[in-house]
C-alpha cells in the first residue's frame, strides 16, 4: 500500500486560511499522494488543535493513500458494518463507505435498510461516541458529489462550552452520558434492530464535558448517540441534551462545508459535532469515504 506513495514531498510551508471566525481552516501546500515529513505531520496536528476542522482541497487520493495519511495522526479504527454487512459495497476493513450506493454501484432503494440507517448522519453527532474509546479524527474524502445539497456542517463544542455561564458549567462538569447507535437511530424511528445488532450496541458512558488535549480547552461532548445521563430521569436528560445541542449549533458556532470532488475534510470528534445535509439521494450518487482514528482512551479515563 505504501508502494503507491510517491517520493516524499518538498518541505513546502503549509498555507492555512481561516474559514470561520471561531474554527475551521483550509490547508494548502500539501500533496497527500506523498508521505508527510514528521515536521509537516506535526504542523497539521498543531493546526488541527487550533482549528478542529481542516479542508484539504483538490487531493486526488484513493483509499490506500487516505489510510496512509490518517496513520500520521493515530490508530485507524476498524469500521464494522452494523446493518446488512453481507451487502456492504467496500471490503469490511478500515474505510467507511459514506455513500448512497449498494455493492452493485446502484443507488440504494428508498426503503433499503442501509439507506434508512445512513440517514442518522443527518443528526448532529460526534463519530464513534458509542465506542468505549471514541474517535479522534475523521477524514472524509469526496469522490462523487450530487449537483446540489449534501453539504456537511460542523459545530465547535469548545466555543459552545465557553458561551455557557459559570454556574451552568459547574452543573454540567460532573455529568456522564450513555451513548449508543440505537439511541440516534431511534430518534428517526429506525428501531427494528435484530438481537445480534442490539448486542453490538450496548450503551457506553462518556463524560459530557471533556478537556481537549491539544488546545487545553474544555469542550462539551454532545452527540445524537446520547440516550441518557447517569443519575437523571430520562426525559430531563434528553431535554438537557436537546437544549445544549441547540446552543452548540447556533449559527455563530457552525461552519458549513460545500463539497468539491477531491476535498478531504478532517475533523476532531473530541471537540466538534457534524451532520450531513439532505440531497436528492434517490436520484444522484454521492460517494464519500471516511477514515477514522481512535482516541487514546475512554473519556472517563482522560483528565478533565
Ligand atoms: C460521517 C458523516 C456526513 C456527511 O462521514 O461521519 O457524518 O455529510 N458524514 O456525509
Ligand atoms: Mn459522522
């Protein structure tokens, strides 16, 4: 796989341009078909700590090159299919198929279970927050895009935390939430999970407030996968999550990315949420591939 990598790239300075007043930046000056130097990888990670979302435009990479870029920054998560594994388009390895296509390359039918499951990406979430050790970065690459719609929106949960008053922050600080894929899907009425699927979706506890290691800033840790808060009646917990999600996704905290083919967008799931916006998925293909990196430990084991 690294045989596909071209010779190391010249030590070009990264050109980083802010895309939003509080976070998100575009990064030019790198050719992701070539290995990064250690200095370049360090510079990208430092920029990620500052901006949390970075757009690398015009990168003609394939799955293996996308994986190779990801490995500069951590361990790649396996991407096991939850629903209809046998009908998966990509081999069940480390690249997540974020598309509306079946194994035959055709659009998924309106009532296809995989399509309904995929619609959960339209809810504000943080990737893999339902895994004991959740995700660090996600890296999404656009291969085919629809003529309109299908933007991806990002929200900065550090800025949202900073916007809360001290009393509120003190109440939230000790809280622990339960996350499961079943909770996010149930919000859209997708709840016909098989017993095997349910067994894979046991809720995992995560801090509601965490410290983002690279920047030292505190962050809310919200996700559509949350289904309860320890020690709180469920309706009260879900109302609190809904209210915090509204706060965290106010326009001043949101960057909306309009895709071009070849864009690689990297986001830090430890301190941002994202959601996919609608498009005419019964008419046009949208083929995106995601490589996801695991964080170092469950949030409860990380210093707050
Ligand atoms: C993802 C995701 C949204 C989109 O890839 O994790 O949520 O716009 N994608 O495809
Ligand atoms: Mn996602």
